[in-house]
């Protein structure tokens, strides 16, 4: 009788062991399935993320104000930066807005003036989005910006103008530049940005444009 009881006890213990092993196997299998599902979802998410757009920030700056903001913009988007450098640099006398005989007064009084640019953008065709920064002179973009706009084919590209000014808004300056651009270019309205703009202000403005760019 005692022998039978021992056998029964052994069988109960063995059955309990098999049950526990089955539970552990099921739990392990379920955990593996969850891990595989998470990995698949992660891979699908990575596959659907938009590709990084190639961005260029081009700017002309006579006094350094526009340069600082252009550098903020390039840093915020991890974009390439290009300075529009005149072959003949502007002197303080050239920038004397109070003189009708100053270089800037003469250039801005002549819509056909096209100051020469030193250097050029390499492989302009690679850029999808181009930010163009400039100061406001006599309510307009400096004529050297017209030179820049007429030097490249902007077909199919998105153009974002921005300007700096002590008081004047971007006004008609962007619209006039738009007329020098390819008809199929997507031209955003742009904005006047304060010289006191910070890196954070620049990132916030870029994010507001809806360009699918994550600025930092």
C-alpha cells in the first residue's frame, strides 16, 4: 500500500512538472512573438519615415545681420550654407543710403543693375529647398539677389525668402524676386525676421512653414 502511495505521489509531482514546463514554454513563445511583432512594427516605422530633404541657405549680408540669421537657419536644418559674395565688396561709402551718389543708391535706382557675384553654388540641382536671405534696401532686395536668382534654374524647387530690416517689412521684395524665378518653382511668402532672432526663434519659424523639416 505504501509503495502504491509513493508511486502516486511521484506521478502527481511529474504531472505538475510537465504542466509548469508547458506554461513556461507558452510564455516564452508568447514573449518571442511579442518581440518579433515589435521589431516588425519598428522596421515598418523606419521604412515609412520621410527622406531628408536637401536644403540650401543662400544669403547676402552687407553688415552681418542677415549672416547671423542665415547661420541659425542652416544650423537648425543641418543645411548647406552659401554666402552670396559680390565681386566688388561694398564699402561704408557704398552703403551711404543718404547719398544719391552712393553705389547702393545708384544700383537700387536701376532695376536692370546686376552686380557680379564671386563664386557659385556647386550642384544646385541637388537642392530641393532653398532659403534666400537678404537685407532690405529701399524697400527691395539688393540687386545682387536678382543676379543670384537669374544665375540658376530653380524649376521644381521650393524657395523660401527671408529678409532683415530695421523697420521695413518684406513687402514687394519677395514678389519681385519671384518674377525672376522659374514658373514651376514653389515660392513661399517668406517673412521679415528681426535681428534679435535667436536660434530657438529660427527653429520655430522654420517649423511653422510646413516643409516637413524638423528644425532644432
